[in-house]
């Protein structure tokens, strides 16, 4: 039985080839991850168009989801603040009319108004 021993140069070349193969696999996996993260970002932004796209960032899908959640929480706080602010500025409405004035003639209403002043 013959036993071949690899020379250091052959071993080194084999290791380099393995390393290049692993680096290519890693680059492919990283590109695939970036593509997935970008797709997740697009879908999340489409689900809530009011969110500024600049607020949703990340290199991975998990990072994108986390930044989207933070942006959505901020949007909800802003919306609630606007609701409260608008509620303070909207008048409650005109007071109800009393039944006594509607039964009066125009002349009687003028006389009653002048007597109050």
C-alpha cells in the first residue's frame, strides 16, 4: 500500500483553495442576507407609509425590524400628541338654545336684550 505524503506546498495550496471556497460562500451568504434585509425593509415601509424611510436602517433583517419598531413607536407618539393638541383647539360647540327666547317675537327679543345691558 502506497502512502503519499503531501508536501507543505501542496497542503498550503489545498488550504488556500478551501479558504477561497469558504470566502466565496460567506460573500454569497452576506449578499443574500443584505438582499433579505432590504426586502424586509421595503415590505415594512409599505405597511406604514407615514414612516420616514431614513429611520428604518440595518444590515440584517433583525436590525431592520428593530429600527422599524422604534420608528413606528415614535410615529404613534407623534400621532397621539397631535390628537391631544387638536382636541384642545376644537371648540365644544354652541351652547344649547333656551326655549323661552324662541317663543318670543323679534320685538320682545330686542327689548329683553336692551334691558340686560
